[in-house]
């Protein structure tokens, strides 16, 4: 098949491997790269509304320090001198820390989130903070503080939430990596709608402390958006070290366990049928996986198809401090319409301790069901969204024969999170010019296997099916 290539900004340099090779040869310096990133932000990033705070001076100091290390032949890691963005829900010392909320418009980071500290220790250059859905609780990007992030394929549509700015910053070549969070699909949905790759790791693999809101500790994760599978692999290599201060971290990293040679394809999860373009993309990726020697099993993953009652029941226990919710509800004038809708949905699904206990038991049993399935198959292939990019602020999606809330439509992402499963998202460019995203989901700690398969899929060539895999470079 023919791959689609993007060439803009830092993407012109061939990914992280190409950038660091030029550093070592002396053809490029981290200072040069940062200047390229800043030019790209000025030309494209401002219009997209992806980056809400630039650390120009601090990033310049980080770039000069990295350049000195390369001159001395002593880079700190594979990410030394690599430009990254950080979602504005993660704390960066001395930078705004708003989480896209008017409640926190004056908040400034005091210390680095643990993942940011790990990036700095690896020599990465933190370009700035990126726009996100209000309090990260939206599946589109709009917030009352900064507004929405424009989709790079169609500025009249949304980039996808909640890690919107990082997806677009990567897609436009402003940065090599976007460091962001995912609970209900916040890495995978913007990857699908905005056309880039994402890695949602197993909970505990990447330290998540320093995120606001501070909630969903056994479910929400930090991961990355990137322009290639290889760049995701570099992120994982640096960021997945054991963190003894994280109670969910384990001293064993991701594994490349032996393959069963089997895969499962799930099309519709939830009430929303697949957009024809998304269905074609899933079919195409499935055909590639089959051509790589995998047998597609004739079974589904019914345990993923749980109602939103299950989500809200778990939210009753994992969703954060109830006092915070009371604070937000007491000041509706500071809340945007998307968050207001989310809070109204939560209020319409009251949960008591018994509801949460039943949901927690159900979650345990569903995770067992998933483990049994992964004894028969390596991966599950399913869409990262059943629909292509929607307008900013939409609460529902229309389909032939009905209408559903976006949370119901995204059952395919939030259920993967509830079960603690890692996922890699591959972008597929459709004939319409928009993108779809296909998740490759595996058992806990299988990130290396998922990245290996994603790389094989991207490199494979099959006959035309009306869409092409996107390989941004």
C-alpha cells in the first residue's frame, strides 16, 4: 500500500532517530531544532490553538545545555535534545498549570510532575504547555479559558479530546512527542481524529503523579502522541523505568512475550455503528494483520461492551475528591458547556457505596475475561472512535437510525482503560481527507509487542482499499 507522508517542521528530519543522528554528526544542534519548532508554532501552531504557553527562554537554556552535551559526546539518553510538549493538566515548574479551567487560570506549577522530571533528566526540551479539554473531562477540546483546538485536516472540526493540543502539535511538526494523559480515550481519540500515533500504556508503567485532576489512579495513565511508531518506542524506553514512589508501578517493564499468531477484530462496541470510512480503515488494517501471518479468530470481545452505568458506578469511587465536585457545581459561571454536560450526566447517575462495590467486582471479573481471551489471541483490533472528527463542543453523534452521547460512542476507548489494557493507535487517512484511528489492544505490559505489530502494519503494503495508512514524517 502507499503510505501518506507529512513533511513539516521537525517532521522533515526523519523522527527522533534522524534528529539524534544529525546531532552526533554535527549537521544539526538542539538549538537549531528548537528554532525550527518555534517557527512552526508561529506559522501553524498559533492558528490551531494547540499550544497555550511557550517556554521559549527556559527551552532555549535546555537546548543550549543539550548542545553542549552532544559536543562533548555525552548525551543523556535517546531523548536528549528532542522537543516535546506537555499537556496543561501536568505540572511543569514555573509554567501555567490551568487544566483548561477558569478555576485554575492563575495557577502556576511549583514542581515538575514525575514524568516531566523524568523527561528533563533525559535531556528533553520542553517546548510548552498544550491546550486540553476543560479539566480533561471532555471528548472534544473546547474549554472556556482558551477555546477549542482546530482539527489539522479541517479547521471547522475538532482535534479530539482531551489531549487535543499535543496531538495537533505533533501532527503539525511543532514537536516530536506530546506527553499527555488518557482516561476515557484522551490519547487515542485525538490520535484518531487528528492523524497521529499514540501509546496508552498499562497503568503504572509511566509515572502519573502531578496530574490535575488527581483521580482515577488505577485507571488513568500518562502516555504519548507521536508521528511514528519508532518515536513512541523511544518514549517508552526512557519513561518506563520502575518508580518506587508510585504504588502502581512494578519493577518489571513491558515484555515481548511469544506470539500466539491469532488476533480478534471488533467493529461495533456500543450503540454507534462505524462510519463507513472507519469501517474501511478497520478492514484494511485487519487485512494487513492477516497478511502478516495472523489468523483472525471468529469471535468478539463482548466484555468490552458495557453500558455507561458501569462507567459512572466506577466514577463514584475512582473519580476524585467529592469536595472538588461540590466546588465546581457551586460556581456554574466558571464552567463551560461541555464540562457542564459531563457534570449533569454524573448527577443523573447517582452512585452509592453498594453500586461502586458491585462495579468494582464486575471490573475484576471483566479483567479476568480479558486475560482469558489473551490466552487465545495476541491482540484485539478495534476503532479508536466509531466516527471521524466532529465539531467542537458536540455532546452527541448522529447515525443512521439514532443518536448517542459521545461517551457512549467512545465505549471502545474507555472500556479498554477500565480494564487496564495498553493500546497503540494507528492513524489511517480516508478518501474524505479526514482520519480514522485503529487501536491495537493487548494484555497488560505488552507494549513492546503492540509497538512491534504496529511497526509491521505501517511497513506492510497491500492493495488499495480506499484509505491509506498515515506515516507522518
